[in-house]
């Protein structure tokens, strides 16, 4: 029919680009859980991370491993490298040297900040950033994983699953009664919880939380401790904090940074009595 093998080869060459395009179109996009392989039991791997600013080493061969679903507290004196460490994990800062992996397959140093966020690493800064002139419900809706183009945002309606998710997050963060309140009317602690809720709407695997109880009342701090311990397990939670009483209340494992390196690591009681930690940090 084709007049010999030569013509068959020519036709194959003509149609091959269309075959490739069809294969690419039909190829299934791997899920996030497939991309972020945690079979080893760890979700973050930082090895020999070094970051320098004008000759000052903010991180000096930092090596740190975070287990899947754990709650890890990071403490240390000012300038120890805590913020820079989070900047590296989220893609804000590129190290001079070292490796950073998310799961076993994803090289964080090859990903952009938006890509890292979309793959499930959420970061809450010390100062809450919520939309003050919108309700608590609207803040959670705006933070939801969805098409963020202007027209799509203005015209879309929540489906039952999305409404259930908002209700679930409101329950987790303890703001069911404030669902219709403007975010700007909330207390400082409630704004912190709302921002955590906004991160939860994006279904993160890792939560990086920077000084969550700074400026909170004692009752708000206790509620925040309960919230973060509840989130661990379903999420890997990394908390940077200076309030040692708060750290004691939630810590399962503590890492102490000093001059860009890990000075000590282990259970809180063990770290608390470490002579080097007392000298450089707890003895301040």
C-alpha cells in the first residue's frame, strides 16, 4: 500500500511530530505527592548550605533534616541564621554552596519562589499580612487554590467542597464566630491565626512559622500552641521562636542555630541543659 519500506519511513517521519504532540497532550501531570517523594520519612534536606552577605556568613555549612509531619522548633540568638535558612527553603535567597531538597526529588535551588509555594511550602512571617478590609471568610476564600485571574476571581462561585474546606479551616483556627468580621477588627492573635488559616487553604505540606506568639497575650499564646501541635502530623511544621516558655510547651525536637551552624539538636530538656547552648543563648 505504501510502496515499500522507504515510503513508510518517510510517512513515519512526517507523522512523528504529531504523535509526540498527542503523547504530550495526553500525558498525565504528576501529582504534588508524587513529585514530593517522602518515602524516606523526611521532607526537607539542607546540606552544607552556605550563604554570605558582603563577606559575612549568614549560614555556614548548615545541615538540617526535617521529618515528614514533625513539629520542629528552631531557636538561636539574633544573627544565628534562622531567617536566612527560611529564605533559602522558600527560594528567596540562593546559597553560595550546598544542596536543598524538598522530598527526595525536588531540588529547591532550581525552583522559583512561586513554584516552591505552589508545591506546598507555606511561610508565615512574624507580622500578619491579612486583608483588613475584607471579612475573615473572604480572606480564606482569596487564599484558596484557584484561578487567580481577575475575571475568574470576580465571577466564580464556591462549590460545596470549597465551602466545606473554609468551614473546616475556620474550625481549626478557632474563628468560626468571627467569620463575618472584618479582618482589621481582629485582635493581634486572631490575625495570626487567620494568616495560618490562609496558608492552610493552599493545602501546604510544610509550614514555616516565624515568631508566631510575638505580641500575643498569654491566652492567645496557649491557643497558638494548641493550634500548631494540632497541625503537626498532617503538615510538617517548622517554628522559629524566641519565647522559650512557648517553645517548651510545643517542642518535640529543638534545633539551636549559632553563627549559621547547628549548635545543638534534640529534645527540649536535653538542649536546655547543653553547656554550649547555655553559654551562647540561654545564658543571655
